[in-house]
């Protein structure tokens, strides 16, 4: 499946149906009076977050969404049928932005979240509602309230607990393949990863989601390389794992390049907890590993974990640190938990 994380679409709610102009006509009833019913309400434009979707690719081929209008009223004071709501299903993590991308109109962060974006127009009044003491046979009616329409952007920000950052070819895809079943593409060249990858890690009887994004280069915030487009996918992460290639000419400079790009992007990325790992240590001797770790620790001001995603060295150490930074999960049992009291169930509450 192709990955697409933003799309521009046009949406229009349904207009209200027109009211009817009708008069009661029955045998032996000379002056039946008006009996035109009201028009039906137009359909709403509704967004709903659903499970099982992780791309906006469908919106590349279908870009216009129009809800049906309400049906017109009829005689005998019958109200017209309302137009069906048009439900647009989006992945969890999708944001609805204004056309100029300056305002976030909606943000879908949980499965089943459902929001009305554009309300359908109300139906027009039938002539029966215009009857007064001085106008017993009105012929005017309402045509129905107009629809609402808008061009909007959909932007997908993947929901993950931990995010991987680093220069291209720093070993991020190798690491996520080692700890998950993501099966990310791996190659000995830059920008092997061209789209975000998600993987589920199972460690210490816990599960959490890791996101791998394409590598950053100097000037990414200004559009160099693939640019900073995919940094939005780690905005929701609770912790970031920064991988530095031990084979780089200057590991401290490699760290600073990525750090500067995160700061230039904003979004609170530099304020998130960071774990620094010196990757690909399987190609170095112990003395060089110690020297490079010390150099990287001095540049980052944080502890450095020696790691080899390919050989598995230090992987458990990194996963333990990730769990420590994320804190207890929703399914974790507190250490001081003494067990729950027995609950007697009753259908009467």
C-alpha cells in the first residue's frame, strides 16, 4: 500500500429541501386550507477515525465529497426526508486543517472519534406554516437553507510511543527490524527509508509502538533532502531515540546536525526525553567505542548507550531505557498493588 500523509479535499454538506405549497382538497370540504409540509434537512459532513488505516492514499483518487440534500415537503403536511450524512473515514492521528494550513480544525486521536464538520442546511418551511388570521391561503414557502462547503487539508501524524531520529544510513531501519516485525527496507545508501514505518515492540511484558522516519540532513528544515515533512509523525511520541553512526567522521557533529534540525522544526521535539545511542559498534574495537561514546556524551550532555542493531548488542539496554522514559503503561501493574477487592456482579447494579 502506498503511503500518503497529506491530501487536499473539497467537502460540501447537503442543502435543505424546499417546503411544499399545497392545499387540502377533499369532498365536502370547501375551504381545506394550506397543508404543505416542510422540507427535509440536508446531510452533514462527518469525519470518523477508524482502525486499520495508516495512509491517506484513498484521498488522492477521491477528492470531492458532497452530502445529499434534503427532500422536498409534500401535501397533507408531510415533511420531506432528510439527506443521509456523509461519513468520511480517516486514520487515527489525522488532523483537519484550514485551506491555508494555518488552523487545526479537528484532531482525531482515538478510534471511534466522530465529529460533524459541516452541518446540512435546514429544510424550508411549507406554506402551512405561513397561515395567519389575515392570510388564510398563503402561497409562499421556504426554499431550504443553503449548504456549507470548504476546501480542507488532511494531515496524518502517526501515533507512536517512541520515535527514531538520526542522519540517513544511521541504522534506524536495522534497529526497528531487530525489535519489531516492521520489515523496513535496509540498504547501504542514504534515504533507504522514504516513508515512515511503524513497528510494535514487545519487551518486559509490555507493548509499545516505535516510529522510524526518513533520515535528516543539514538544512532539512529548509527542504534539503526529503526535508522535515515527516517530523510531524514523531510530534506525538513520548520519547525519541537518537541513533548516531559510529562510522561517521565526527559523531559529535552528526549529533548536532540532527539536534539543530529538530530545534528548527519546533513542535516541542527538543523538549521531549532523548535517548542517545552510538550505533554500529560491531564494526569497532572496544577502545574506539569507549572514545567515541565519551565524545558523543560530551556533545549531548547525556549518557550514551553503545548499540548494534545488526548484532543485537545493547538492544535490551535501549528498550529498557525507552520503557523507563515512557513510564508505566495503561496495562502495567503498580509495584505497590496489593490486588483488587473481589467484585460481586449483579445485573441490577
